[in-house]
């Protein structure tokens, strides 16, 4: 077998339009998926926070233990 150079295929106008439509649709789906994952991660992080926000975090309330 001979090595062929990797050039994009020559597409008709319809083929180019379909490829662009697909690219745009996939980009939108990826953005939506990322927003969903970020929302889920924020929800998990909020659920893990102790009530009142005093979980031994550095820089807690002033006048506490020194």
C-alpha cells in the first residue's frame, strides 16, 4: 500500500453545509453538557459543605481558638 497524504475530502456545497451544521450542533451540545456537569459539581460541593459554613476552614471566625 502506498502512503496517501491526509487532505480533507472535496465536498459539494451541500456536503460543506451539512458538515458545518453538524459542527455547530456538536459545539452547542458540548457547551450544554459542560453547563450541566458544572451545575452537578456545584450541587455536590454545596451538599458536602457543613451547615453554617463552619467546617474548620482556615480563616474562620475572629476571636476563636488561637
